[in-house]
């Protein structure tokens, strides 16, 4: 079953020297998931130590129940590789349910 969703993955407490590498790595995750046209990865608002990957509108995901744990684990893995002390939070929203 397919579902429309939006997400914001926030990685905080990223050392400034790790920001560019983390952004590049998260863009790679989005590319692997075929989400590059539907997401932005940046140092949102130029807040020091915070990087976000977020959808620009609803995306359709098939098999969300199987997909999202793997996606979340991959985002956390990439964040940990670039900023071991960083915290990761992914907020999901489902526009069809609002």
C-alpha cells in the first residue's frame, strides 16, 4: 500500500567542521531512496550545529511500515558517522490524514 507523507529529519549538535560532510552524506541517502527531487538537505536557517533533510511537499512511499525503520536507521547511521554526538529526530506527517 502506498501512502503520502512528509518528513523533517533534524540532526543537532553537529560540529561545524562536520556540517558539509553530513549534508553530502544525507543527500546520498536521499538519492539512494529516489527522493532527491522531493527533498532539501541544508543547514536550515544557518543555525550552527543543525542540519535538516526535509520534503518539499508530499511524497508517495510504498510499504511505509517496512520502509521507514530502514530509512530512519540509515539517517541515524550517516549522522553518527559524521557527528558521533549528534542527536537525530525524524518528524513524520501524513497530509491525507489531516
